[in-house]
C-alpha cells in the first residue's frame, strides 16, 4: 500500500484567528444594529414628505400632515416646521436635511447626514438663513 502525505503543516484556522474574526464580525453587527433604525426612520421621513405633498393645502397644512405621519411612524429626528416647502417650478416641493448622531462605544459616535426631497431632479432646497 502506498500512503500519500498531503503536507507537513496542518490546515485550518487558529484560535487567535477565530477570535479576531469573531471580534470583527461582532463590531460590524453592533454598527448594523445601531444604524438600521436610523435608516428606517429616514425611510419614514421620505414617505412622510410624499404624503404631505399629496395632501396639499397651505404650508402649515402640509407641516401638520407630516407631523401626523411622523407621530404614527415614531419619527423623532425632524418635525414639520423643519421642512423646506417651496414652489419654484410651479409645483410644490418639500425638502429636508438633518443629522443623526449614533453613539457606538464610550465616546465614539457615528454621524450620518440625511437629506431628501420630493423634487424629481433630486435637488434639496436649502432652508432660508433668516429662520
């Protein structure tokens, strides 16, 4: 009988390598668990401005419509008064911008800038400086 030797060294993952991979995967999981709710809230805000635009009416009525939708969807990051409502091309467009700070560990935070608009061009209107 002939026996074959496939190599002198063992193959596989060392305990140190396994611990390092698990630590990296754990850190990524922590970041994911903390950022997913922020993106869900952003999605709810985008849906809320679409509903407010469909409701139409005065600026205040659109703000109130957004606030009602935000209350239903547990949106705390932005209120109706923070929306930029403009009528530049003859059609009412609603825009928003806000920052979300997500604490990760100790004094380390993740800062995400969110912005959106109902304008088809995607141009987010800036809030006037006097407000």
